[in-house]
């Protein structure tokens, strides 16, 4: 499957899973609202242009917003993490040439600890920003800080499960520099 | 000329950041301009598209809930059977009730509320602001600000946005939702709201501390709003939060409608909405 088709399928499946599974389950606890759709942004290729990444992130967030009738809420959070992503990858990649040897971020291409740090930081930023925007409308800032912490934990657990269930095989592409 | 070049250079260097700010600004504009009263133009198109996808999904999901849907319809049917006229037979004495033929509903003059059934295609329960999407829209006689109830006569929410074939309902589990309600036993009226923090719990505010309230008491609509008739179920009292600094109670209420498996709802059209509204407008303009 070509990478373009793979990413399109990913986009659709993640949106559908978020809208029809995670938004449908009865609330686990008053502090927990799990999100997984944004791993589409985490899994975008290393070499994609930054503006393209942000545009795709905006499209992803806006699509989810259309389903939940919260126009602009998820789009803003997605654009933020798409903007931060390249900086984080630059800081976290340890080996020389990972960006050119591998196609996209994963445990295999980045190593377990850097990848986990990468996912944790972006998940936390996404959740905090999302719940902060909601707190602007309702108030209760301490509550939303607590909520972003617990929701991040649950979302991370789900992302870890997805990583274990759907193994993404990465080809090592030599001599491509 | 040089400043012009510098500006262009600046834009070229920081173009990614400017693009980021532009997308962020666009999101914020959409976020803060969309609310209950101001409907964005794109929400109509988006509503048609997401409604279509949700309808397809609901076609599958519906089968898994057939039993529960059937149970609730049977219950609603039983309640209606119990209201049939032949179930009430008064011995033929002087007490026989005579209905004034003038007020009979023969020419639709006296009808106030018209109920229109609709299929639910999407609803959410665990977000801060929850919406229900219905497969019935402007072309089928739905307009914004109509009330929505489920098959067992419990309040679900208010229509906020309508496209050609779909309608979006702001559920009671929405932070902007305000419903005038009354305790069935004592008759004290208050406002039912939702704070978005504890899922599935409504708050009944402004109930005087003189009222006698018990756990499990029924809360019904007051009939003061023009969306809902009097006496529709809203929920049951869960517990009472006693705030010593205030002269009113805040009561936590379990909603009567089961938001997690809504399949069919009724939309209430108030046919006599215009006249009192116009009268009120006339009084206010004086």
C-alpha cells in the first residue's frame, strides 16, 4: 500500500473510531475523556513540510469538529501540536540520519524512550490546550488541569495498546541521503 | 524600496509561523463565533455530510439496540393505552363529564402542541457540550427552538440548528442548556442546568429552602417556556447540596431520559407560539 493511501485510510479510521467508539462509550469518570484521533499527526512522515503538516492537522481537527459541533476546538489543538512536532523530533532523535533512514516516527525508528517522550509530551499538550479552551468558556481551572492529567494517562494507555495491536513495520531505507 | 524588500524577506523567513498563526486564528474565530444563537454558514453543509455518515453508522448500531428500543416503545404504548377514554367509565349519574364541543379539536383551532417523530442518527454523552443529531430537518417542518422529548415523555433538549434533512439538538447535557422546571410534589420552580464536569448529572437551582424535598422526587417541566408543555418528565432528585451562604437549594438531578441509547424522539412544535410572543413584544416596546 502506498504511503498516501495508507495515510488517507488512517485519517478516516481514526476519525470514525473517535466519533463512533470513544465519544459513544459511557463516561468512565468525570475526569476522563479519552482521545486517540490525533495520533494521525504523530505518525505523519518525517520529511513532510511543516506547512503541509499544519494544514493536514487543521483538516483533521475540523473534520472531528463537524461531528461534535464544536467548530474550531479540536482544530486549534491539532494545529498547535503539528507546529510543535518538528522541534520535538529534532530534540529527541538521537541517531544521525534517522529522518532519512526511516519514513515516520515509531518505536522502531526513534527508540522506545524517545518515542514515548514524544508521544507523552504531544498528548499532554493536546489535552491541556483542548481542556483549557473549554475552561475559558466554563471556568474551573483547577478541575481542567486535573482533567487533562488523567485524560492524558488514559489516552496514553490507549495509544500504547494501538501500538501493540497494529505493529507498523518500518523499512530501513539505506543510501537515501 | 528597501523596506519593502525587508518586509518580504521577513514574511519569507517567518512564513511557517505566520501560517501557524493564521490557522490558529481561523480556529479561534470559528470557536468563539459559534454559539447557540449565531449559526455559522458552514454548519449547514457540514450537518448534511456528517448526518449522512451517521445515518449509515446508525443503520448498523440500531440492530444492537432493537431490544431496548422495543421495550421502551412497549412502555410508551402501555402508557398511551392507559389514557384511552374507554378505560375511564363513570357510573351514569349526574357526575358524567361533558366536553364542551366548542373547544373540540375538530378544525385544529385549539391545538397547541404538535408532535413530530424523528430518528436519532448521532448523539454523544461524555463531552462537555453534547448534541443529538436527528434525521429530520427544515424540509420536514423543523425550525430552531423547538423542544425535543424521548418516547417516554422525558425532556431531551432543544433544536438549535437545522439543515435541509437533518437537525442538531442541544441536549440537556450542554453547558448552555437552561430549562425551567418544577418539583412535581411541591410545585416550586427552578432552573435545570448542566455544568459539564460530572457526566450525566443535572443541577436544579433556585429552589427555595422552604421547600420539602426528598430523594427520588420527580422534577417536571414548568410550562413557563414556550417549547415544552407542562408536566413532562425531566428527572429525579439524586441529592441536595446545602449551601449555607445561599437562601436557595441546589439539587442534583438524575435525568429521566436515557441519553446513552436514544433511538427515536419527538419534536414538539408549539403552534400558538406567535401570539404571546407578539403581545410581549408590544408591551416591551411601549
